[in-house]
C-alpha cells in the first residue's frame, strides 16, 4: 500500500510532531504565528498516531526554531519532537525536554509577585508535574494558571 500524504512535505523549515492532540493552535500562539507571515504554515490536527491515539503536527516553511522557542513548546507539548528540514530531508531531529526550572519564559500569574513588579527579577518557575505539566513560581510559590497565556 502506498503512503498517502495529507500535508505536503516542506523544502526547508521546521516540523513539530507528536504534539498532544488539540494543542497545535496553542503552539502557533506561543510561537507568535498569526497567519500574516510570508511563509507557509501547515497544521494537522487529530492525526492517527502509533505512539498515542491522536496527535497534532505543525510545519513551518523557511523558519528554524531556536532553543528558546523549543523551551516554550516543551511547556505545553512535552512529548513533541522538532525536526529541522533542509532540501526536504530531516537535517536534525530533537525531542523537546521539560527542564526542572524555567527562567524568563513564563510570567507569574500572581500580579503581586516580585517578578511582576519593577524589580529587576526575571520570572522563574519550578516544574512540579510533568503529565500534565504543572508549574509554581520560584518566588511566591503560586501554582501557575494559564500557562499559554503567561508565556512571554
């Protein structure tokens, strides 16, 4: 049986695969992809998967993600893989990993936290759970709400 592609391969760019089902639009949001970019962005949602029942996939032509963007993805899609594509071939593949602490990526949801005041303190969160991802502020110890909405 010949393999059928529902989304065409990209020449150069990034493929984010194994995104938890229903999270692709949140990945677009944290990468600040609005649809006004000049590059082609393909989104496949609820794709059958061998590893899990369903998954989402995002393909971004002519853009390679940097390490900070990959750290953001790990917060909402901790099982994702990122592939850098060059001349339609996978040049490099990386499984995202959730660190024990994240710094400078997530704003604290407590408006009175020192990291939200005029102090020169970068926001910092401690990973308290991995499945699902839960975080608490390093400074005020508040459990973080709305992870996607507080990503910087």
